[in-house]
C-alpha cells in the first residue's frame, strides 16, 4: 500500500490585480523591475497589459506617465500583498514626501482587486476606490480583464 506522501495542505491561490505607474527615470524599466520583484516575492504574473503613456492625473507635472496593469496569483492575503508592494516601491526608489496630494514618482503600484473581496480598512481599500474614474487604469484593465465584474459597481470592466 502506498500512502499519500503529500502531507502539506494545499496552498490557497488568490488573484490580485495591480496597476503600475511611473513618471520619473527609466519609466518602462521601473515597471519591468517591479514585475520581476513581484514575481519573486508576491506570486506568478499571469498577464499584463500594454504600456500606455498618459498625462499626470490629480496634479500638474512636466513628466508624462507610463501606466499598465497586471494580474498575479498569490498565496498572500491582502495585507501581506500591501506590505510586499510597499517594500518593493521603496526598494525601487519611491520616496513618499508625506505632503497631501499626488506627486511625481519612480514607481506607484496599487492593488485594484483581490479575488472578489471588498475591503475597507484605514490603510487598504479594495477595490481601489478611484479606479473607475481613471482612464489610465481602465484602458489597461479592458485589455486584460474586460469581462471581470467590479464587485462594488456590479459592472463589467468593459462597461465602465
């Protein structure tokens, strides 16, 4: 008789959708570096959108942004994902000035969705509360998850 040698419980696989933006330095390379670090620490990248060049949103800047979105699988919970993302942003050179409002940045990574969860914590809101207002997020999302139904708005991404 052969016994089951796999005594470890199955790993929960979750899906997390992230947006990326960069308007300082080597913008595309900043995002590609973030992809690489996320694949090492967060989980496997399933797909990503094209890169889009956009104007700054919510503030005035002479530098345009490169934006994209990507889908990852992860065994981490949402709070762990946020910690990993914040660590990667710092490692890539992001400095948060602490001033109110938006500013130029080397890298910005936001959690847009985590499975179909709705989270409203002081430091983490999922789905991202402003994603439906931002074309620089919606355009890449429509490329990679057009049929995903936003769990709050109850609309497909393609219809937002």
